[in-house]
C-alpha cells in the first residue's frame, strides 16, 4: 500500500505476530491440559468418596487457576494483531486548509495543582505549532479560583513574549519550565550560538522569572483558593499591558471558563467540566477537533496537532476516526520506579489494541472529533428542533452550532455581545445537563468515574475507530503520582471506575460483542476484569504453602523416567 503522498503508514509487526500466536497456542494448550487434569481429579475424588484427600485446597487452587486462565485468555486479544504507525506531517496541506482545533485543559485546585505548573501546560498549548487563527485554548477552572483567573491573565502577558521567541527560533520544547531546565540550545545548531539569540533568550528567561514572581504574589494575596459554590465565569483573555515592543503577534484565542458549581448539585467531575467546555466552545469557536489535556500534562512536541491531522485528513480512515490517542509519558519518574508510576504495563496494551480498531481513550493527550462526541453528523437546517433539544438541552444557539457549516459569531464580535455571554453562561450552569442526553449519549459519559475509558468504549460501540501514535519524541509529558499514598488513592479510583462498568449492563463481555468485534471487547474486558486476579494472588500465596506443610499434594507427581518413556513412546512409537 505504498503511496508516496500518503499521510500515514501502518505496518503489521510480522515477527511479533508469529511469536505471539505460537505462544497463544502452546500456552493455551497447556492451560487446557491443566484444567482437564483438575476436573478429572476432582471428579474422581468425589466419585470414590476419597476422605483422605482434602477437597477445599484443591478447589481453591483450581478456582485460582480458572480466574488466571480467564484473565490470560482476555489478554491474548492484545497479542492478536500488533501494528506500528508512522506519520508524514510535511505532506499536510498548507496552513489555510488545515481544520481548526480547540484545546481543553482542566484544573480544579491551585493548591493541589500548583498554578505555575498549570500555566506551563497552558503556555505549551498556546505555543503549539499550528496556525494561530485555528487554535483556541480553553482553561476549565473547576475551583472557580481567583488565583487561576489572575494567573491566566499573567500567562497571556508572558505569552506575548514567549510565542514570537518560539516561532522565531523554532523552539522544540515550548513549555517554559522544561525549556529553561533542559537547554535545547546546546544542540549543534548555529542559530543557537548567535549573540542575538543569547541576548533574546536571556530577556525571555527574565520575563519568565518575573511571571513566576507575579504568580507567587497573587497566591500570597489570596486567602480562599477554590470553592464548591460559585457562579459561572467565562472570559476571553485579551490584551493587558504586556510591554512587548511591537505588538503584532498573532495569538491563539484564550478563554477562561469556570462553570457554575453548587454544593448539592452533581458536577460529574472531569467529564462534567469537559462537557461544559464542549458547549461553551461550540458557541465561541466550534472547532471540529479537540485536544484534551490534564493540567499536569504539557505539550512536549509542538507538532502533535499536525501529527494527529495526518490521520484526520486521511480520506481513507477519516470518516470513521473518532480520536487519536498519544501515550502518557512522565518527566518525574525515579530510576527504579518501584510502583510502576509510568504505567509500563498499560501502554503496550493500547498499542496492541491499535490493530483491532483502536486503543482505549486515556484521559489526556488525545485529539478527538467533536462530531464523535455529539453522536450526530450532517445535521441540516430543516432539522426537528424539539428532538434535538431533548438530546442537547434547551439552548437554541447551541443547537444552531450543530448544524453543518455553522460559523460562530463570537470570534468576530470580540467583545461578546451581552446576549451571547448570557447564553454561554446558561450552557455553563450546573443544571443544564438535567433531562438531556449529556453524559449518557452525548459528550463525555458520566456513568463511571473513569470517564475516559467509558467514553472511549461508547464511541467504539457506536462504530468509531481510533488510532494510537507513539512517536520517538513524546508529544505530551506529565507528572506521575510517585508516592505510595497517592498511588493507592489513584488506583482505588481507577479500579472502582472499572468495576462499576464490569458489573453493570455495560459489561464489555455482554454489551461489547453485540456492538464491536469480539477481540476488541476482550481487550476492554481485560481492563475491566483484571482486578479479579487479587483472588488467585491471595489463594496462591497461602494455600500451596499450607499444603506443603501438611504433606498435601496439589500437583501430580511426575517421575523423570516415566516422563521420558512417555515422550519417547509418543514421538518414536516404541
Ligand atoms: O472535578 C474534577 C476533577 C478533576 N478534574 C481534572 O481532571 C484531571 C485529571 O484528574 P486527576 O485527579 O489528576 O486524575 P488522575 O488519576 O491523575 O487522571 C487520570 O485518570 C482520570 C480518570 O479518572 C483521567 O481523566 C485522566 O486524564 C488521567 O490522567 C485534572 O486535570 C483535574 O484538574 C476536573 O477538572 N474536575
Ligand atoms: Mn493527575
């Protein structure tokens, strides 16, 4: 399928495929033999009413082996069709022809999520290598914190310096804290040794230090940091006095969004915040593609948007493509990483799913199609409004934004007319979702606290495919949880979210196969049921040892000579 102008290539990893399948068949055969032996043995004990062989330890070990075999079987779906991908962003159409992108960044609390880090994420997203008029960045502040609001305004002023500098010198690391701590100008590149560059870099570094000092001052002068009871506040951030000499820099749009929060009103955590951003951005920029970022995950490669577009603009896969997922990589991993903070065991699974209509959604670092989240396509002007209101809520303005070729007014009317702002505030109110399909069939789904896994599952069930791309230079870098306390809290939340799905009507083993391929549902099921291995772990850590002490045999006695004779007979026939 070589085509010199294709935007991306995928390749089946043939040697992995052969090894994986050999392993599946040999290991699968061994498991079947074990299960056959156990059932036979148990039946015999029961049949001859053997009182000398204790039944309980045998049953527990058999039960453990069955659970492990079940999880092993689900796991094999990941091995079925391993592929790797490559993109060619240099073949993309000219900037004018690129589609626009909205970036959603979520934060909740400036104490738990330090403002300086959140702003670094925001700055790196604003500085993405993408036409400025086609990039719109939305920061969702769930804490409604004045610290975050003021910090965004300061970040905007710093960006007036930072963006031209990045563009002029084609800076690769566009997150300031990462740029100034790992100096990429050490590269053997002439432009980095010019006196002009050195002077400019020094000036920008000073501006960054000044920006940090201002953030500290804001925090010092604030007493309340986050609230669970506040009105919505939506503001397009615009020119403050940045002090830049010639202010002609084209800047992406930056919008601060704090949705309404009320103490006894469900807010649906991050999924709720993302759905508000979907609605608000629908009226402001309405880009067909959306990048979602956690506040602690900055853009490490400014070309990620162009890399994602290599799939979205590929006419062969584009109509069905729901999202492009990049792996989460982390910058704060210790040498030994004893708790596997970098989730080494998870990412290969996502890559393997890529060969089976696509990886799961992993919460952050993905580009998603707005249409996939709305679950509707090509709505025409003569559409039945009442029907749409049942799904999308009462805002007619928002419903207009669903109609094909809708161009939002907000961008033209920079000052947001009063009417539009009023409508946007309604969209960001805590009760807007009530009696609509938001969170159920529209937007990010609320059913599980693991909104990413469950939303991705729904999209795949609805026929969308996804792509997993793991380029050599990580596109996004985040901070992982590294201490045991935080890891336990995080894993408990993740497992709770998966168990919610596993034992519901959405079980990937029942809901999945009717709507997606068996192999893909096995992958989703593996995530959902993997927690079950805690049972065999306990059993196998206790029962065999006790049996050994009491002289109970759990495994057949095999004498070497007998094995040799049996093998020779089978192979040589004598
Ligand atoms: O009510 C909330 C709760 C969280 N967040 C934001 O959501 C993001 C992720 O939340 P966090 O508490 O840091 O969860 P993690 O366990 O670190 O996140 C992982 O797991 C989540 C699912 O539970 C995914 O959504 C994330 O993308 C994934 O990185 C952060 O930016 C938060 O600010 C909100 O905006 N509102
Ligand atoms: Mn996090």
